[in-house]
C-alpha cells in the first residue's frame, strides 16, 4: 500500500466516524423532540355517601422521562397539577369512567387536594380556555398542552341554523398567575370495549366471586386519573378469564402468599404472635398489562393473629393477641409459558410494624408512562399514607415512583 492509499483509507475512516456521530446526534435530537409530558397521575376519591363531591389527590408528573412529585412540582403556591381548568380522565383498569375538572385547591395535613367538578364519561367535560404561548428555550423547554376538542356533534342533536348568531362561549376558568405556565388537559376518550372487571372475594380464596362491571364510579371508590393532552388513548387492562383459569390461578397466587407470610414470621423472631391458617379480606385482581395474553395477578389479604406455639414462647399460657392485630400480605404473580404461577413481588407486614413497613393496597392498573402499557399503582397505608408506582417486568416489579420520597 502506498502512502497515498494509507492517508486515503485514514480519511475514509474518519469520514465514516463523522457520519456515525452525525446520525447519532440526529437520532438523539429526534428522541428529545419526541419526549412526552407533562403527564400527570392522580387519584380521585369518591365520597362514601355518594352525595359529597369527589376530591383529587395529585401523585406524580412525568416530564422528559422522569417522575416528579405532583404535590410540589412547580408550586406557586398550588402545584401545577392543581391549576384551575386542568381536566383529568378518571379510569378503572384503563377504561374511562368520567372526568374531573380542577377548580379550587387546599392543603390538608401537609398535602395538596384538588376540589372541582366530576362528570361521568357519558358527559362532555366543560370547555376550558387555551393555554398561553410556550416559554422561550432559555426559560423552559417543557411543552404547553391544550385540551383536545371534540369535533363531532352530540348524537341526536339538531344542526344549528346557518344564519343564527353564534352562541356565547362558556366563561373560562381564571388563568394562573404565570401566563407561561404549562397547562394539563385531557380530551374525550373513544368508546372502549368492556372486559371483565376485577375479581373480589370475601371468604375463602378458593372460591372467588367476580364483581360485575360498572360504567360509572361507585361511592367510596378510589380511582386513578390521567391528565395529558398528547398521550395515547386509554385501553382496558382487566384480564378476561378463561373458564378454567380463575380458580386455578387464584389458588396458585394464594399459595405463594401463604409461603410469604410463613417466611416473614420465620425471619422475624421477635414477633409475639403467629398467623392463622386462613386469610381474611382477600382481593384478587387480574390484569393484562402488556397485552400479551399473560395475566398478572395481584393478591392482597390480611391474616388474623393467633397465639404462637408453646415451643416459641416457652410458657404454658402464651399471650393472646389483640383482636386488631393482623398480618398483611400483597403478592403480584405472573404465569409463565407453561401456565404456572411465579412471584414477581411480595410485601408482608404486621400491625406492629406499619410505620416502617406499610401495608400495600392496590389502587388499580394505569398507564402512567404514556406507553400504552399498564403500571400498578398502590397506596401504602400507614400513619402517613403514600403512593407507590411499579412497572411489571418479565421477572419482577420495578419501582417507578414513591411519594414518600424513598
């Protein structure tokens, strides 16, 4: 090879490297442009008596691929998630059931709560004013969201006369103090199919009873809510049981929960009581979070406490547990290729350790990441309740967000 050929090959190599770097920079720039957000996740608590207005509790906001605490994100003093006019789509297992429009906000026990107007899914959300222009690049690169307006007429409505004067628009909500503040909006969803809803049982886990599906929110129900104008359309995550699957898979996840409670007791020798042999307040819910026809089961229950065996107490008369002492267990399982149940996640605690290890209560499956796939939202019940969000992977649950700050 001549010296000229050598330098020519070197220049070709540098050209290839430069081309690769250029393609990589373009792909990175494009990926940045495709970043989604802000996408707000909250829960709506329906009143227990069915008469009082629901209230909204902000949980997290997804901005540029990162979850932020929605109760403090861009607060001045109220957080951005509770700006007047923000519309949240209330869902049950991914299926829309209504809309919550934020009006006022207040602080209760160091946490912000949203007050506003709730409408069932059959009614259109109230019209809201469009947000102001986005900030300049040096101020903030986060997008400004607008509510998607429906262009279809109401079924059965008469067409408006062509020569009639336009109707007066509804009064928009008061704008926030910052005119450049991003605004969360959520438009009307398209009608979705209605799969079977959750499975709930009040007796033995071997005899589950299916709860009938409901199109509207129930009194005392806690439901997730999403506000994101640019996000995907909602899709249902409730798993449709095959005729012979329900009792088999329910027993399998119940057996895992039994083993997890026994392991917890064995690894906690300071416990003064033992678990009973049967569960209480059992709830089993099945989801298809990834739309792969592989169900994820969430099992939650409590176990009454009983006196420990004499061999553990070394006394003839062991102490009796209080009637309010329980063990609490939460298990998430998934079937493998052979239909066998395997554990993805477990959490066990007892009444004496709720301050350090809260009881996890499932809220629902919800698309918190805006990918079209479901995540699992839990409420961590303790003296200071918090919320935990998990993504179901192939072998375990991955925590996405914890409002307790852990």
